[in-house]
C-alpha cells in the first residue's frame, strides 16, 4: 500500500479522498491555489503545498507544479479526483514516466475510451449495443448530410473528444444541418483542441443510465449496478439515484455484463463508469465511458456498501479486488442532490460569503461538502459546494427523507439550488418516476 498520496484537486472530492486515505493509513498531501488557503482539504491533509494563483491554468491544471509538489513531499501516487486533470491522458503519461502512480486507469485505457469514435469502435467489436451512426469522424458537411439521410432524422452531432454538452448539436432536418455541423466543429475545436465530430441517431426521450465498474491489475472487472442520471439541465446532472426505476433485474444484468465487457476490452483497472441511453422500450445503447471517479459515486456506495474510492486506491496499489460479482447486492434506494452556489431559477453562479451554515442529519443522511460557516465561495471554480445523499428502504421513503433533509439544510449569505431540489422532490411526475433527460426542459415546476 502507498505511504503517501498527493491529491491533485480541491473541494469535496479532495476531502472524500483524504477520508479514504486516513482509513487506509495513508498520509495525504493537499495542493491549493492562493485563493484556497482556507479550504478544508488544506486543513485536514497531513501536508499541503501551494501550487499557484487562483486561475486553474496556473494552479490545479499546472502539471509542472503538481509533479514538483509530489516530488517535494515524496508522494508515491497522485489521485486526480474528477474534473481538472482526471481524464487527461498526457498527465497520466507524465506521472507514469516520473515513476508516480496515477490513481486511475492506464493512459492507454484512458486514450481509447476518451476518444468517442475509438470507444464506439471498441464497443462494436465487443458486441455492446450502440446507436446507428458513423464509425469514423465526419470530414465535411456533404458527408454529414449523406450520413444523416441514411440513418434518418433526428440525428445528433458529437465532438469526438467532447463532453458536458460542448460540441453537441441535435439536428431535425437537412436544412439546419450545415449550420449545426459548423457550430459543433467550432465548439469542439475551442473546447478540446480537436474539431473532429461524428454523427449518430438521436435517441428521443431516453433515460441516462450509467453502470459503475471497478477493475484491478489482475484482470478482474465487476460492476456495482446502475445510477439514473436523467434529471439534468443542459447536459449537466443535478439529481442522481440508484437503482433506476425502469431497470429490471434481468436488464441490470444485461447492462452490467455489457459494461464489464466494455471495461475489460481496454484493460480497465480502476473505478469508472460506462454510460448508456435507455429508450422507452428499454433498449440500451452505449454513449461513453468516464475514466474516473464521478460526482455521483455516493449513491452507489449507499446501496452496495462498497467504498469506491477506497477500492480505487487499493487497485492502484496493485491489490486484488475484495469483491466478486456475486457479492454485490443492491439494498434499498439512494438519491443525491447536487447543491450548487447558484441562483435556483436562473442557475447563474452565486459566489460569496456563507453567513450561516447547518447540515441535516439523522438516519440515512450523508453530506459530502467542503464549506463551513463564514466560508467564502470562490468565483474561480465550479459552483458545486455540497452533495446531499440519502438512503432508505425504498424510493418513496428516500424521496421523503430527501425532502426532510433539504428542509434542514441551512445555507445563508448566498443563493443555492436547495429550493430547486425541494420543488423537484414535490413534483408528481418525479415522484411517480415519469421522467427522462428532457424532463426539466418540458416541465413547469409546481
């Protein structure tokens, strides 16, 4: 096992990793920007190193500073968390070349699954269902029109190196395709430095269902069931739950087996997520693989009892997984609400000083956060300030528990998305499980 791990991140995920390391007896190194000097992850780590000024490019994305901090503190491994450099192939390679263990998949696995075209090709080879579309990048608008007519409208144009909705355009007719194609390529180039796009059939009103997988360096890969991430705004997830209400035990096994095949095909040896779209007839299609720990991993931990971050660290250290597939059981129901420092109606960022702070408690309630009373939420970084997770015997009880916990959660001085989540928990369609990825765009919150 590692003696010391440097955490190349901030906020709640840095705290989550510190907690896992403490329980494994591993010393931790926090890195921070000058703006983050009062952050909890700096206070709770065993050591801390300032790596630059507030802008991410000069601090949390500064590879030279991170490697220097690891060498300075004699850290054997780096955990990237999520975001920032978590899925940066070059960073993983640099760690490997410097003799530092990157706590994540190999750079080769990351490269194969990070490029959506190569990922689709790998899924075709492994017999994992994908939506009809191109196997390679689309070179020009004439080819795009030809492909779209062949597979039938509506289609979706996606950036090969994309994510988070950037470089993604839905097209309903040939007339609107040229502009959408040009815009998608421009967004892809600006966002990822790669203009390549591909086209696939647009799946209408799907569920966004992902399978959590974890593998070790001994060839074992298992899955930990599914999460429903359909409640999202502009492709940004806001609420996640496990299990998904439309997934039967038989479909769970089929999707889980497909996810394990997908991960095993690229020699995956860490925690990751295989994401699928599930249509109204419960057909599922591979969408992408996230080669990192995800924001919503706690809901899976709550229903399986598996500490995913701990297992990820153990796997990186070369230890065998402690679980077989037959050991994984889904118990009860879990829901996670992302608490963002944002206006709950406009969803615009709302940084500032927290003047009063009280977290909810009670049986089955978990809060993953890094803020505290009088903490100043910074404008430089992501607006996520907390994750509120509940677990109960069934979904109805979980919704009621979440509503109660939201009522108890007090954050004053800034606006947050707590009122938004309260409205969702009281929404009849959500309570009955009648939703898909377009739910928030269609509904009028009561």
